[in-house]
């Protein structure tokens, strides 16, 4: 705070999705009007102390791919890892690919259709999250934790989430979070046995069409820069890269 105004934040959490304990995450943001006054360093120090007190042994931080931000991370003892793009789609100006009929045997549902029993979606998300490229091996194994952190996340939109079902089982999905104005894809995934058949495109395009019809004007998403197939899906939908972040890592042990 400066003169009662919030001028920076440090968001911290210990990962519950990594099989390795003690994986901490720090994201520090400082209001551009207040940079170069030591605010970021103070926030990093407070965040690190907090995470170490809770058992962190390795810290990850997303850093905008710009020289000043990268130098800041390196000065604080972090080394660069993989990078990820933010992608943006203007739903007012860009024509989405036309809606396709699902191929025979495939049905499209919404997340709401799984409200009574979301476990099949947990299983699909666990399988696909394990294959997502990244610095941290993610493993969703705790159903109760997934219910708490993902299924009941206050921004999750079950209405806009699309699930492609084959023989009664979810085969692909595109999960959406929204604050009522912006549409953000938190995860798209296709079960291993069903990849390469256009199901991710089908599910995400269906969800975007419903979002546009509901009045959303902007869709956002994030992809590891090495995730060729997901980036291909997003480019096909019309997304464009709008920023790149680098994952920085600091080992404390
Ligand atoms: C990414 C993922 C969702 C794609 O699902 P899918 O159902 O196989 O996707 P689709 O079949 O709809 O489309 C894939 C497209 O990527 C293309 N593609 C596949 N591998 C590619 C690569 N390495 N580089 C570029 N394009 C590639 C395919 O050719 C296809 O395009 P086409 O239809 O023009 O041929 C799936 O691989 C997955 O679940 N991965 C693990 C989870 C993950 O990383 N999710 C994204 C998190 S941000």
C-alpha cells in the first residue's frame, strides 16, 4: 500500500497438484506507476518468507517476457524455465469457424449436465493435465481437492463449459471461467484414446459460439509455447498471441 492505495500484489500458493511436496508459486505485480521504488522486492521477500514458513523448497514465478522483468527475477535468484503465451480472441470482430455437427457417436453436453456427478470430468481432467507440457509435473489425484479448487471455483461457468461425450463417457472438454465479462479457458483436454480426431476443436468452438451468443466480447487463454497441438487448435479458432511469460524457478534446498 502507498498512501492507502494498493500499488502491488503478491499472489502465493503451495501447489496441491504436484506429486512433489513443497512446490510454491509466487506472482508479483506492481502498478506501473509505482515501479522502481522497491515495492516488487518487498513483495517477493514477504511472499518467499510466507511460502518457506509453509514448507516450500522450490519456488516458481511467472514473469513477463520483457528485459526489465526478466532481470528483476534473475536478481532475486531465479533461473528461467519454460515459457507460455497468453492468447486473445476478439469475439466481436473475428468470425469463429462455423459450428460443426459432431461426428457419429459423439454428443456435446455442457458442464451443467454433470452437476450431479462430476467424477467422470475429474478423471478426464486428471488424465489430460498429466500430459500438459510445463515445468511442473501436475497430477490430479485427490477428488475432494479437485471439487474444492476446480469444480466449485467461483469463476467456473458450467453453462459455458463444453464436454464431448463418446459412448456416454466424456472424451474431450473445454472448461471456462468468467467474471461475467471476460471468458477465460482454464483447461481444454482430450482423452489419449481420442486425440487427433478434432474433438478439442469441436468442444472449444461450441463453447465459444455459446459465449458469443451470450454477449461475451473477448476470450482469453494461456498455452505453454511447446504445446503445438493446443496452439494449433487456438490459431484455428482465431486466437492471436498477445503476451508471453517465462516461468522462473528458484530452488531453496
Ligand atoms: C491439446 C489437446 C487438447 C488436443 O486435443 P485433440 O482432440 O487431439 O485436438 P484436435 O484433434 O481437435 O486438433 C489438434 C490439431 O493440432 C494439430 N497438431 C497436433 N500436434 C501438433 C503439433 N505438435 N504441432 C502443431 N500442430 C499439431 C493437429 O494436426 C490438429 O489440427 P488439424 O485438425 O488441422 O490436423 C490434447 O492433445 C490434450 O489433451 N493434451 C494434453 C492437455 C493439454 O495440453 N491441454 C491444453 C492445456 S492449455
